C-alpha cells in the first residue's frame, strides 16, 4: 500500500487517495482509521483477498482489477456498505462477498452485510456477489447417562444405568443481505449472479448416550443379575433457516 495518509485520515472523514495492491495468495486489510476511504487503484492478484473492516461504510475506487479467484471480503456489520467503482476489470472466478458469520455456542449467527455496489464501467465474464446469511449454531450435545453400580456378593443387586439427557435444538440461521446493484446498461443480466439466501439452521444436538447397567456377577452362593441399561437422550431439532435477503438492479 502506497501513500497511506494516516494523518489526513485522522482529521478528515475521507482518507486521501491511494494505490492498493494485494499480492497473489495473500490477504490484506484496509485501514480502519476512517469510515470513508478513497482509492485511486485497487489491484487484487490471483487468489488474493482484500478485507474491508466493519467500521468502513463507504469505499470509492477509481480502477479495480480482480485476478482469477480473487475476492473482496466485507466484514459483517449492522452498518451497510457503499462500494463505488468507476471502472472494474474482473477475471474468472473473482467475487465480492458480504456474507454473514456462522453462529457459535457463544454468539448468534450474523446476517449478510447490506451492500450498495455501483460500477460505472464493467468488463467481466461474470459479476458474482455472495451476501448469504451465516449458518446457525449447532445445538448442545446431551450429557451421557451414568453407569449403574455393580452388585456385591453379599448385598444388593446391580444398579440401573441412568438415562442420557436430551440434545438441544440448533439455532436459527441469519438473514441474507439487502443488495443494491448499479451496473452499466450494456452488461448482460445473465452474467449477474447474487446470492442472498438466509443461513442454514444449526444442526440438532445429539442426545446423550445411555448409561450401562451394572454387570452381572457370579458368586459362590448365588448369581446377581445385571442392571438394566438407561435410555439414550433424544436428539434436538434442527434450527430454522434464516430469511432470504433481496436484490435490486439499477442500470446506469
């Protein structure tokens, strides 16, 4: 990255224009010192990735080049992003992704980030935008049941195994994003592919295993029978899928 005017970014809402190059098979993150960034030129080489931080809400690019399988990855955020490009050259397999984040046991799934993408001049075999919602977190696994006590030769009988607890339900998937495209009038609609499906629901939590009953035991005077096994816990239910987002296309 050249001419990175950090001082100007601190005192102005618009960081000064600059040239950004991402090498092949590498990842670069734009600075998060300002919410609005302006780039004279952005080159992302084959299989490279440029990351746009969550606090950046507007990026203006004069010349954009995405190599084969290169991507612009937009970090999930509640704030929408405006990406304005004067001229774009996109190679095969390149894409812009605004996907949500999958859920975890500690955090809910995040929706795709709402995006306005404006490209005034476009040369590409395909314009591909992925703005699907994140998948829901899986349900918790049920606890295994404890094993029954083994009998003695002078007292008691074998204990029954304890039942496993039930697994919990998977969490809901997050919604897809709202994507607004502004593209040249002569760019074929058949070459535009935008994914805004809601995230898949989380997997059901498996039920806990049944506890084993106490084992039978042979004694000199008599034989004690083994205890019955417990019952396995029931599996939870899969979580519901997230709501689909929406796409609107405006011709320039």
